[in-house]
């Protein structure tokens, strides 16, 4: 039986996930919180959320905090989602061919890895090997483990262009029918790391293009400002920032120049 959560307990869970991950939980998420944390209460034999919260709040930087973050973050994505950004990236890469240095791209909330692998397919096809670097980061260790495996259902690959699908994916057979595996040479070129966008960023590279898509919708306006400020500090002058099609930098950042819907350039 799933324990019920009181208003006060839900407020404490909301405060925890906001302070650690920047995510705003509306009252409509009460059922989600109960469902996703129920097994943790059972694991610790807690009879109420208050008992579990004592453990959670006392372990703010430990394994249980990370487990709760993994459970409470939403990770819904697929290959070549919002395809216009990948066409923009292809054109951006075409202009890069005359340069010596690799084109460096960051997928800043990469979930289970479909986005950084989509980026890598575009760059490898446009520039060839060793002319690009891709970093995928997320706050959830669970989705990063999935991303590193590079193994997906065919349903998530419906929007991969056929030529790229043939070149960079291997179709499963037998017990793995209905799935695909990202080709090893591509998997080995994409780096993954845990990064919390709501905290001081670790020592990562400077980037020519950053995908910060479909994550700001979970933040309040002040958190959005701080996250965009941190992320854009890693963007080189002339670099491009892509946000989700339903997102905007209106009242969030005045430094970047909008060059297309949901696409911005750093002067």
C-alpha cells in the first residue's frame, strides 16, 4: 500500500528537489511523488513520508539523495526530436569545414542519450571522424547509464534519417529484435558526465554549440536565469544555443541574440 503524503510532506519534497535540482513541483505532481518514492519508503521500512524525509534531508549530498533525484526527474526524449535544430547544426557544421579545430557541442540535459547521439550522427556525417566532440550531461545517474549503453527501442528511432540510421545503428535480432544499438565507433566518441545545472558547474570545456532543450520548463524564472547564465559562460563568442521549441529566453537573458525560433547566438 502506497503511503499518502501530507501537504507539509509534499512541501518538503518540493523544497528538496528545488534546492538540489532546480525543479519546480506543482501540486499536480503529488501522485507522481507518491508513486515514484513508494519503493524507497518500503526499502527503509518507513511508514510515512516524514520518516523517509528525515533520511533524505540528512543525506543531502549522498547516495539516497541521488536516488531520489533519479526517481523524481522526468526523462522523455527520442532521436532527432525537434528536427529543425539538427538541420541548423548541419549547416553550422558545413561552415566549420575550413577550420582546424574540432566543433565542440554540449547536450546539457541529455537524458538517456538520444540527443547527443543525434548530434554526433550529424557532425560525423558532415565533418568526418576526429573533427568534432560531443559531451552529454544530466543530473540523473540512472539515465546516464542508459545513455552509455546506447541501446534503444526502434520506436525511439523513428525520426532518424534513413541514411544515418543505416550508417550509425545496428538492428537487433533474436532476443534483441525491436531494438537498435548505436554503432560502437560513435558511442566511443560521445562523452557522458553527471552535471547539475542548478549548481556551480564542474571544469568542463568551452563549446561552439549548446543544446539546452526541454529542461527550463521544469524551472521557475529565477532558476532559469541562473542556469542560462552558467551554461552560456561555457559558450564561445559566436556560438549557438538551442532551447526547446516551447521555451524562450524572454525575461531570462538579454545578452544572446535570437537568430531563429528557439536558436540564439552569443555575440
